[in-house]
């Protein structure tokens, strides 16, 4: 089978609009999805229409539908197509601090509606951000992606089916290392069910954020998730490939402490010596630090560090990183010398 080609480039590498005149007219649908992340109490405010603005979800839904209709104006090489329908749906999870956004677009024509569905999800998420930014400027819209489509030459397609095929072909086509760039982006993931529910105020996330900012990282995002959501959170943030991903909490021996298990599968290079140095520094202050199971390593270009959930454990872990951080990033992520 021939390798896939970029359809928006001609034989000389110049940008072009694809000629779809010879394609069959069929009914085509596409579904896209994304996750709007904020604090649990903000999701409750959205659900209860307590933000003091117009109906938040209705406004975001209208924005998404309107954006789908204007996709060809926003994305230069998209065709103008007649939309049979656009549906935008929100699934609120207050405990996780998430609003899952999905959009399904449908047309009858010669080209697909993937971009219309993706645009609807993106603009609906941006509208949610606009509506809640006064109470949570750190909210994010993550993981916008195509979930499924039907019609056209390829027929029915779902992300799950392609994931299965990718797993089957992994040995034949090994994944390339994650792309390296020069940014200093960082993400902090706090694993705490109580904090995610607003039952207690988290102090570890802001402490790590401040430490990162002082060392020149920008932007720095902080996400507070329930213990049960740590695997999904780590997976999503690793896929975004920040320069550094620091977690706090979930490293102990309680049944719901699962941060090391969520992290280890993503590590392409483990750094057990760094993790042991953190434990040793903690043990000097409190013997219970020996129970911390946190791991450290690189996931592609991203330095991933599991810190304990206590303020003292975070302080000790960051003190160890102080002497190692720049050297680790320079030698591994940026390819510098010793």
C-alpha cells in the first residue's frame, strides 16, 4: 500500500485546495470530542446556572454550532459544505472538575465534516472558558480530537479501531521519540479526591507551580483530579508533551494511591536514583517517607516526577530537583553535553 500523502500540497509542494468534484455524493457524519477542565465547584456553578451570566451551556452550544457553520471561513482550505445538522453535547462531572464536550456534524456531499465537528468542539470549549474565566482563569480545554466518522471512501471509522490497528502494527512501525522544542511549559497534576471535590484546599499544587515559575517555566498549569482519575490525567498530559510534568499525591500504600502505576507505563527512561534521593531526603525528616513509591523519568522529551502529597514531601522532593533539574533537561531533552 502506498504511503499516505498530504492532500493539500500539489506535486511541487505548493498549497492547494483539494478538488472533490469526482468524489461520490454520500451522507457523511463526524464526531469530535474534548475535555474542559476546571475546579469541581465551577462545574457545579455551571450546572446550577450560578455564574451570573447567560445560560453557560446554551451559550457554548450555540457558539459551537455557529462555528461549525463558519468552518470554511476560519480554516483556509476547507470547502464550503451544506450542513444537515450539528449537535453539541455536554457531559458534566463535578467530582472530576470536567465538562466533556462532543459535537456531531452531518452533511450530504462529496467531502467530510471532520473539521466542522472539531471546530464546533473547540469553539464550544473556548466559550466555556470565556464564561468561567472570572472564577477560574486556569481552566483548560484539552484533548480535542476526532472520535468517529462515517461515509465517503473510507466508510465507518472510530478512534478505538485505529488504536487497535496501531497496537497490532507497533513492532512493524515503532513510535518515533516525541518532538523536542525549546519551550519551558510545565504541568502539575494533584491527585486528591478531597481537593477535587472542594472539601479541602490544596497547597501542594500552588507550591510546585511557584517553584516552577521561579525557575523560568511558562506556562505552568495546575490540575486537581480525584485519585481515581490519575491514570487518565497523566496519560492526557504526557500526550501534550510539556517540558516537565510533576505530580503530587497518590504515591503511598493506600488502596487508592495509584500515581506510580499511572506514570510508569509512559516512561521511556527511568531515573531510579533521583527517586531514591528524594526518598532519602524525606526519611531524614520522617521515617514514613520510606513508604513513598514515587517514580521519576522521561516520557519522550517530558521530565516526569512523582512527588508525595504532603507539603513536607513536596519541599524535600523539590530540594533534590534543585540540584538536578537543568542538567537533566539539558542533557536528555535538549541533547546537550555533560
